């Protein structure tokens, strides 16, 4: 009988661990204390971008740098060398999201997003219906630990998806 309970408990734990962050809507004031504050970060990144209309997966990799007073910069080394600074007008929203989380300054995000949270430090953001972001952005999922953000997944309304992994 104990084996049956053990098996059932194992199945329940597996199902709960596989639950999406978007199954857990949360109020900002409840999750803000659980999220760490980050300083400047330099690390490696790997990005996979799925283009829905062409079924193509673009892969890139390189160095990532976040400086609180300058913003986000990707130094791509593969497949071609390039530098993308996310403090420009075009990428300002991504920079704002990373800066808000790093600085624990969520008021800018609260205006545009609904919040979701899963223990183990996974934050989900879905644009509010009345936000301009909802026209092109479906969701942002951010995972991290006490040292840094480890993964960001950005999903667009046209079924595009970009997954970025960060490693020291």
C-alpha cells in the first residue's frame, strides 16, 4: 500500500513540476519579495529564434552584458559578429523588462502586464488587453536564480518564439 502512495505522490510531483508559469496568476505585491535584485552581469548567451511563417530556427550565440546605467547589449559571435544594444527605441521594451526585474522596480511593468509566478523563480508576463504591447507580444517567461536571469522566452502573437539562455 505504501508503494502505491509513493507512486501517486511521485506522479503528482512530476505533474506539478511540469505546470506552466502561466497557470499561476499572481499579484505583484505577492511575488515581488520573492524575486532577487541583480547588479551588472556579463555572461554567455545562446539564442534560438523560431520564425513561424518559414519554419526556420535561427541560432546565435555570444556574450551578453547588462549594466544598470547603460542597459542590455548582445555581442553576437555566431553565426556572424554583430552588436545589438537594447537601449535603442526599437528594443527599449526588452531593456525595460530586464532593468525593472534587475532593479526590483516593477511599476513600469505593472502598467502593461499581468503577472504570473512559479516557485523556483519563474516569472511570466502577459500584456494586458489595453496595452499596445498586446498587438504583437503574447508572453514573456523569465527564469532565474539568486545570481542571474538564466532563461528568457519571448512569444509573439504571430506564433514566433525566441528563447535565450544565459550562462556564466
